């Protein structure tokens, strides 16, 4: 189960999800959009409003096409013109309309009108509002279409109000296909809200119904309301990756879920891939010095430091679990940095993803040992172009690689210029080096070069308190809480 707590806890706690039409986990049987819309239309206990901006009126249309909507739909509307929309929902400080705050205004206002106008007349009904604000793919900048959609609903007449909101990217090339996709996804969401709120993994799985093979992802989901009080939205969002609905989930420096569409725009990105288990003084030095170095090149741009952790690490065959990932997220947040959890095995896949949303410089920081792994040919044997294709796809646009040095045999400092590959790979490496696409770090703290996460983790396990001097002080308190919790669990297990 996906639960929250003020301390790290196992994901599976056995807590029940809350009350809805589906109280037990069942094997999901995909249903068509038509069947779902008809089922909801025939349910005389639900009644509500559709408010849609952009990408057509595809969700409301699905309910009208199957018949019986007059007993389910109070009204549909589209405040499509910006001026008219502002008179209803108010202006956004950002001046943008495809934002989470706009969606919440739509949901709250329309739900309030339902209660105000017919709350007493239809007190036996469960009210809902479905809303979306969408922007289809722009042919001008090539950025994917995206938008917010959500529903505010009651699971019982006159009962507490719940809310589920999603942010979605649309990668379909045709606008009509994007509109159709939103129609299917919107029906899936409203149906899931009423039928699967008691089983969130099943709810997530049902969002894919009728969309197999379609090009989209959901990079944010948030649930609120009485039945979701014990839900940890961070863990729920990680489920999006494990269930194939997302490739990456972004958390800001406070550990809050964000969209890459908003966060990366007009930002230069300094990216460190790693396990961060735990982050060390070397980790912090690498990120801080990397930001300064990139700032020299990306003048006029804000440089955003980003720590990326993948579910599938090809270099060490690690398979991360959600509880562990959340704890690492909390440690990175303690350093006031962003975290991205992804399913990208390869560096070039991460680079391609970031390039869709960032419109400035991107630099990866990499340790010398990982550079050797980056060029290892076995990793790319399934690509038609092998290593050459992988490296070519990595070094696109304004991408660069910063190499952090290490202390080698005999205490010798090893930098990028000292690395030797097989001859055919060496030529490729030198080509990138001479173009300035791969660079050594300009500055670094020599006192932290020998601090490695594996060493720190080993000391923690051995209860060697010297580990505290090897990590940033803001992280050590987090680790102590986690270690104490594990110790208590072991004591309870052995009692």
C-alpha cells in the first residue's frame, strides 16, 4: 500500500484505502471507453459538471454519445476565450492557463455551484466535477502537448469531497489524436474515481484502458480527501513509473511533486546520475562545483542542480524499491536540491528526455570510473549503431559532460585526459574532448576525493560513527532517524 508517515516506513503497511465502490483488490479487466461512459450514465447516484479548456470537448462528448447523459450531466462548458475564462475563474499570476492552479480553480468553482444550486434538491446524489485545461503539441517549438485534468467528487451523498488530478504529456503527432487521447483518459479517470478509489494500484492500471500503443505519459498524480488521508503521494507517483505510465517523476527541493514542463523551462540543467545511497561530501562538492562551471557557460540562465536516480541501473544491476527511493529523496531534499526518479537505463535516454523540456544548456557530471562504463560497448549491443549511436544521441544540442577526478594508484590524480580506451573508442572520445563536449572539472575539493558512498554505507552498517564526518551535516540527522527506525524494527522482529 502507498501510505505516508513522518518517518520512513515500508510501503506495504496493510492499511485500507478508504471507502468507494470497490473495496477489494481485484484482477483488472480492461473496459472500453463506451462501456465506462454508459456505466456511469446508468448510475443514478452520480451527477455533475464537465468543464474543459483546450483539446476539444472530448470527455463530455463520450458521455453524450452513449446516451442517458441527461440524468448524469448537469452541464458542460468551455470558457475557451482567455478574457471570458478570466471573468469566471480569475486571472493567473503567471499569465498561463495550462497550470495546476487553473485546474483547481475550475474544480472548486464548478463544484461550489453544484452544491449551491441543487445541493438540497438532489441530496441523494453524489456530485462530481470533471475539468481539464490542455495545450496540444506545438509545431513551432516541438515541445510535447500537455495539460492538467482532474475530478472533484463525493463517494457518498452529502459525503466528504475527494480530488484526483493528473498532469499528462501528449506525444502524438496529430492534434486530433491528442484530443481523442484526452477523451479516453478523462473517461478512464472519472470511472476510476468512482469504481477504484479503494485500490489505487488498480486505479492507475485502469487509466491505461483503451490507450495501449498511444504516445503519452502521466508525470503527476495527486489525491486528496478523507479516503486518501493515509496515502503518500510521493510513493503513488513512483507507482506511475513501475506501472508503465511515466518515465520520470520530478521532486523539487522540498520533496514536492513537480512537472518537468514547468520546472525546466528557461533553466540550464546540471545533472548528476547516481544512487545517492547516501549523498556524501564528495556528492555535494560535485554538484556545487558543477553548477558554478555550467553557470560560466550558460550566462543569463538559472542553473538547476538535479539528482537523478533510476529504477534500472545497468552499471550496478541495482533494482531500487520505493521505500528506499523516498528516503534518498528526503536526503537530497535536505541538501536543497531537486530529485528525478526515472526508468532510464542509459544516459542518452535521459538526455533525450530532458532535451524535450529544457531549452538551454544541459551538463552531466560524471566520475572517471563511470566514464569508462559510459563507453563500454556491451551496454549498447542492442542498438543498430552500437556505441556510436548511443554517444551520438547523448551529445545533442548544448549537451556537455563534466568529469570529476579521482585518486588513483599511488595517490596520483586521475583526470579525463589520463583515460585510455581501446583505440577505436579512444578516437571517439578524443573527438568529443577536442570539441569541448567533455571537460574536466575546473575546481574541486581535494579533501573529499576519497569519500565514496559505499564506504559511508559500510561504516553505517558497522555502527562506526566516523561516517558522520563524511556526509553533509544536513543529511546526517536524516540518516540517524532512519537507522534508529531500522534498529527498532529489528528489535521488534526478534522480540
